[in-house]
C-alpha cells in the first residue's frame, strides 16, 4: 500500500468541500445529547490499555473537531448522537474498526479521518467519512523560515511505528534540501516514554535499539549540537520559530497527537511544511498559529486505493489462518493481552504489509 503514503508532504490548501462541512464545524457547538452523560464511554481494560500504550500522544483534549479514538465508543451507534467526530486513530485501528463495522449506523453524522488514510474506507462508509489535515498558518511558517532549533519527537514504539530506513531518509532529505539552513541549528531530541503491554521484554529491546540507533545517526550528522529534552518542558515554551518532526512513518498507531497539537498551537512548524512559500489558510482555526483543512472530496485515485484495500482484507480474512486465530483471539486473548494490539496479530501483520508495500509490492 506504499502508493497511499509515498507523498509525505501534506496538501496545504483546502480541497473542494462540496458538502460545506467546514462551515458546519465552525458554527457554535450545538448541545449534542452525547455530552449530557458519558454512559457511552468504553471503560474496558483493553481500551484503557490503548490510551496507555499511545500515551502521552493519546492524551484527551478539547477541539471543535471533537477528537476521539473510535474505540472510545462502546458501539458505533453512538456516532449518531453527534454531527461529527474526528478519529485520532491510526491505520491499524481504523482498518480494524471498518472491518468489524462494515456499515455505518443510521443518521447523518460524519467521521473525520486523516487525509492519508483515505485508502482504508470501505464503499459503504464513504458518504459518512470526510478528511482532515493539520497545518500551520502564515504567522508560524514565516517565523520558521530561519528556524531557531529543530525538535525530533522520539517515541519509537516499535518498527511498525517507524523504521531506521525512514529515520535515515528524513535526515538525508533535511541535509540535502536545507543543508545551509541547518548549519549551527540546535537539535533537540524530545524523549516520549510509552507504556508497554504484556510480553514487553522483546518490545523494550527493539524500542531501545531503535532509540540508540536514532540518536547515533543524529550525532553523526549534527555532532555536539544534539541534546536531549523532556517533552513536558515543551508544553511551557514559546515555540514560534521552531521546526519539528514526529517519526510516525505510516501513521500506523495514531493520526493525531496531543503533543503535536500543543506544539503547533505554540507556533512550531512541521518539517514537511517548513520552507513553504507561505503558511496555509486553514478552513478550521484551532489556535493563533495552526488549524485544520477539512473537506469531503474524494479523488478517483483514493477511491481506487480503497477498493483494492478492501478486496485484500476480504481475501485475507477468508483464509483459515485468520479464521483460526480470530477464534482464539475472541475467546482467549483480548486487546493488549499476550502482545496483541487492537486485533489478532495476523491482521496487524497483514495491514502493516499492505501499508508498507511488502510483500505486496504492486499495491
């Protein structure tokens, strides 16, 4: 599924919004009955473990986009109680959600998913799904043309989250495209520790190897200008004129991070938007320095990708391998037990292979 994610640069500029979704989101929040009580909230241990595993990226925050993880809801029927919700989920949990709930509930509510995840949506959901993308505005982009420093967010869960090849590619692209501007630039590596679930010893070892190799590569390129910083300290800094990058290669575990929202609201600009001629003009303002572009427009390519992805999932989940593991998963291994995350392990491997382009090289 490499083609869906190969362009790492955001769109920066609203696409056509034929349904006028942005206008509705910008209206004052109506009194959705969903907020009258929280008996819809999923309080299973597996859901709590999801937040712990993704923490602190998964920290809850308030926004007119109504950010949630889809597993927040006990059932998808709850979606009908609000006009829209923004799914913070990554590729894995979105794929599992659409697989477990192949048809939307009654009503007209809309789920916003990240633009890069358009290729995951089944045909039956497409009239109920729209897209978002976070962008920095002109004030923050202008301030970062000659950046004060660069912050790398170090929260490497495992090689599903990012790979050493991706880390090397980003550093190479920075050096090639912005070499002159990087001279003398301070580099900060913000350590973001994450919760580990059962069977964690192997995962901790893999995470440690990724982290050490990442810091080694940074030091080899930038020398003594590299220093560590606690991510919590970033929440009290003025970050105007600062650029950053979160090594979230395929948005496998999350598409929206509370840390990144905080950084962008304080003026930080993502490396992918750094150097743009001017800042974006988001159709949803979220802070003085950033916002979101929201639209409900599908391209032919996105629809073709989604059709192929659904066909591959259908073929895989019809195999004996998956059926046998799914039975065991439902009866013995709940989410985050025995190393499972969200779904049976074979489903996770299948989704990762599709997204990463291996071994299905032609997708």
